[in-house]
């Protein structure tokens, strides 16, 4: 097992990464009360719920709640299911929610924890690659709205994050590969040495070789933890973690949540963001070609589906990164270094959308 920390003063917490961690008893060290509600979904619970419950002290009251599976259910109505369970089963402020599942379960559970009695403890136990390398770390919680992705939410840090690499064995190929998009994102914005490592080890990554995965997940968590520690509430540098997401979120919304997986949309969105960086004269075209080659080697899409460019543009105007009416993009100033840009000419953006969405 490897351990690293997200350094946030009195809200600091550890991330545990390794094999066979679910039933180790690590979680017991982070339960401050005597009541636990494990929130999972209909897909994950049959695989891992029993092992997790065995790690919770027998003296603690422990219940569980199963949510419907999928991005389409990342809504206020589903979050209300968690809040209703807490109220109906008379949980108090000393309760702890444990999110057992992917990013949707983690986001909903964290959001419910932030809201219930103005904030209770929660723990992240991510079981998908996307959640392990990104969604479970940093305290972003929330749900989608018909008008945009993650528009309703709160910053609420977990007590700890427990990452058991062995849960990745049960992911189907599409879900696993979708998580790799966030891995590539971390490398592209912060660490070209890591980017080169990914290029070198694509076969091991695709084969889910455990020692490669442990390094890969740890490096992503290190990068994200460093950025979150510098900017917990996304007032500055943390926004670079949204590389590819402005376009990606618009793709998810336009297709219909669940039509394209988040990571698939982000993969195509990163190519568009890299291309936009080149069109603005910030980046050499060679990096976009390199990015495309890596994403294709990892089985990810590099172009969005055909859509109405005007519809996509309108969705992007409702993105939560718009400030004072100005569209903000995470662009690359050079490979491995991202920055926020709110000065993209409208005509250039329209041409980019037309080039990609009209096919």
C-alpha cells in the first residue's frame, strides 16, 4: 500500500492506494461517529459491498443504500434519495457516508454529506479508474442540471480516499478506457515526463498490469493533490484540471448524459482544446498530433460525434466556468503547462466548432 496526503490544514486527509484494501480495516481509523451509511449502486454493490461492510467495526450502526447506475441519474432527485434515507433512518450529525462506486456515486454522496445538517463526514471508496484518478480527490461534489453538467454542488472534502486497484478488474473495457482520458489530462497539463511514460507503457496499461496501475493512479493523485492544496475552491490554478472539459461537458449534454461517457467526451475535448491552443499560436501542432496518437493507442475517441455547432456553442455559454459573460478555456501554453484564457476570438471559436462538429 502507498499513502499520500492532500494538504488542506485541518481538512487534510490521506489517500491510500494498493491491492486488497477493502477489508483491511483502514476505514475504521477515519470513523469519528458510530453510525455509517454506505451509498453504492446496483452494479457495484453485489461485487464489493460485503467486503467493505466487514471492515466497519461491529459496534457501529451500518446501513446501506443502492442508487440507480449511470450518469443519467446524477440528479437532485437521486441526491434526495440519500437525504431521505438519512432523515427516515434517523441519522445524526455524527453519521458518516461512505461512497462505494464511481464518480457519479462519489459526487452524489459527497453532495448529500455537504447538505445534510449543514455537513457530515464522508469517505470516498472509488471503484472506477476515472473516480480513482480524479473525481474522488479534491472535494468537488454535485449533480447535473438539464442546463449543464455539475451546475449544482459544493466543495466538501472527504475524511479519506481508499483506492483498491483490484476493483478495476471488474470494469468493462469501455469504462476502463474512459478513465484513461483523465490520466492523459493530468500528464498533458502538468508532467510531460509522465506523458512520455504513458506513451511507453500503453500495452501494460491496456492489460491493467497492477504495478503499472498503482504508479499511474498515484501520479495522477499526486498531481491533483498538489493543485487542490494550492487552490481548494478553484479560484485560480485548480481550473487547469478542466482541460478538455468545456468542450467535453458540452458534448455530454448535447448527446444526452450517458450517451457518451465522461472520459470519452473529455478525450475529444482535449484534442479540441489543444487544437485551439495551436490556432491561437500558443502551441506547436506537433503536440496535438502526439496527443491524438496517445489517445488512439488507449482506445479513446479523438473527434466528437456530429452535432449542431450552434447548439454546442449555446451549451458552452451555460458552462460554470463562464465568468462576467466571458467564456474561459483551459489551453496549453506549452506541453505540460496549462493556463486559463478568456480572450478567444468568437470567429475563431465558431470555426473550430464548425470544423469538429460538422464532421
